[in-house]
């Protein structure tokens, strides 16, 4: 029970991330939405702002990992205890699942108006633009490595970012989405993909397709690999050289 506050914060932070992130995708893709056709920049901006808000709300409690790959990477670095890792990840998964349900409830009428089952799936989870498992894995590893390098750089004590840290983390995700999001939709977060994918599977969405479970292992495993690589790169290339 002593870590309950940490887990609640991770649940809430991840819920906010998905509510904003999946929400902006729904706004752009679903028929008769005010944001229909808004495009990729709108989507990446929505995800970025979602990250910033989630970090501002919960960062002071749990560090606002809102991402199992970040949690595992922080444990690898020794910044958090491995003892709390399972609780963090479970909380993030549940938060992502609940956030996706809220998006469905908000856009329920628009799901009925939309005929494209692929678009409906894309609201909840990532779908590669070109399905090539090796390339998709490499893309997610690169993006997730950059995420952790950027996170560690931003929060490093030498930068003294203070209250601007959450905004800068949002800009980092914005940059990754704009630069590396095209091939796979930049999951870079196992909870962001798996939690909403489960919601898509269970929700009574009219005219939906299957939840593409064949692709699902890639946005779960590749971000974890990439996050660990990012930690190693940051540590080996920068921190070891600081006296």
C-alpha cells in the first residue's frame, strides 16, 4: 500500500496521455468530427500536448513515466527499484485501457458515421504504413532510443529545466512523431499500444475489423529494447565523460 500513490499517478498520467493522444487521432480520422482531415501535424501535436499535461499532473508524484519502456529503462539505470516496476506497468496498462474507453465514449456517434475499419483501428493502436516486421522493429527501436536519450538529457541536473521539463518532454515526443512517426505511427510505448488495442478488441465498435494481434508484439517489445539501448548510449557517450 505504501506505493499506491505512485501507481495511481501512473494510472492517471497514462489515462491522460491516451485520452489526448487517441482522442486527437479520432478527431482527425472520424467522419463529421470538427477536426476531420486535420492531418499528421495535428495528430503529433495532440500527442505531444498530452505528454506535457500528463507529466505536469503526475510527474511530481511518480515521475510520470506513463510508459513501461521508460519504467524498465529507469530500473536498468538504477533510478527506481525493480520492486515497483510491475506495479508501474500494470497501472500504465490499465490507464491506457481506460483512456481508450473514454475516447470511444466521446466519439461514439462518429464511430457509427465512419465506414473505414482501418481508421477505427488506427485510433486505438499503431498500424504500420508498410508492413515489414524487421523494418518496423528497427523503426520503433530507433524512436524509443531517441526518446530515452532525450528524456535523460532533458531531466539531467546540468540543464536546470525546472518547471519547463514537462513542456520540453512534450516537444521531444512532438519531434519524434514529426521525424520518425511515418513508418509505424511511433508507438514508442507498450502501454500506449497494447492497452487501447485490448479496448478496441472488447468495445462494441460498429464496423470494426480485427485488432491486428499479429502485429501487436512489435510495439510492445521493440520500444523496451530501444529504451534500454537509449540508456546505454546516453550513459556511455555522455555521462561517463563527466568528471
